C-alpha cells in the first residue's frame, strides 16, 4: 500500500528509478560533432528488488547548420543508452531522428547523446544540436520503430564490412544514388557473416537485382554478427543500412 510519505511499497529499500529526483528523470544537453564524448541527458538507479517498465522519450531541436555551400549538409545524432538490473547491464545506440521512443524493463538507466562518429568529417557536418531525453513509468502508447543507421560510401568495385548493432532484428537498405534501389545500378550485394572477415561463414546473401532493395525488410539469421556490402558497379555508391532494433 502506498503511503503519503512517498515511500510506499519500497520503504526500507532504495526507491524505484521512477521516483528519483526530477533532475534524474530527464535532461537535455548540447551536442557537437567536434566533441566526440557522449553528453549525459540523465542517469537514475533504483532498487534491484523491483523491476519496472520504463519508456524513454527522445527529442532533438535547435539544430545549427553550417552556411550553405558546395558540401551537402548532414549529421546523425545518436542516443547512447545503458540499462540493467543487478549485475547485468546492456547498451544500445539509437537514431534520435527528430524524436523517438523506446521501452526497457530495468532498475537502472543512463541516457547520453552524441553525434555519430562514423559521419564523414567535412564542412557540411551540422555544427550543433540540442538533445533531450526523459523517462516515464509504463509502456508507450504507440509502437515507435527504433533504428540505428550506418552510412557508408563504397568505391566502385569495393566493399565494406560493418558490425551489426546491438539489438538489431532486421535491415532496410537506403541509397541516394539513382538506380541502386531499383537494380539499374549494380550489382550491389549483401552478405551476413558469422565473423568480421569476408572469408567467414556467410549465413545469408542478397542483391539489388529486380529492385529487391525497394521493398525488402531483411530478417537475418542468428549467428550473424557482421554485414558485408559489395559494390560491383563502375561508380561509387552511398548506402545507408537502417537497422530496426528490438527496443
């Protein structure tokens, strides 16, 4: 039974994460691509005796762009999330986009924000942005698709191997190069690997033939830890690997 003194069922124990001081339930910080360290939005710890369903809201605004010039302007801001209970802890990186939500069950949570360190370092990179995060008790009313995007520019005849992000469950391919999505520019092939080398076991292979990339949401098999993308065309291609996360 809850009491009026705010202790309730957890009296005599560390209080749940959701009844901590207000400053520990949400916060905001300015992030810049020139400071690679994650900026803390909030951090809260509760009693390991209780488990709580926590929903985190993420937001992004006050984006400052460089002056318009020859270099296209760009920049992806990530939320770096750490959570757990007892001796077990987990972490994931999530695209903040223009706002999103995720839900975890935990008694401790820490959320920071940073620019994607893999974004090309050029004059078009966004100067700064203000990241915001806050938690509430319970599940979110709608299913937000949490993603982690990895962007690579692959030279003609070249390839790239990227690690599959934590909690990834499926993949969608995107490209700004005309013809890649329809299969007119190619061949572009993907292989899900069991190890970090191109010689490691390939558990699944796919290509952009017949416009496969336009509609495919690829669920990859267990044991896949890396993705190899190969550009068999005569031109460089810009690919974004958009991973759906099970959060």
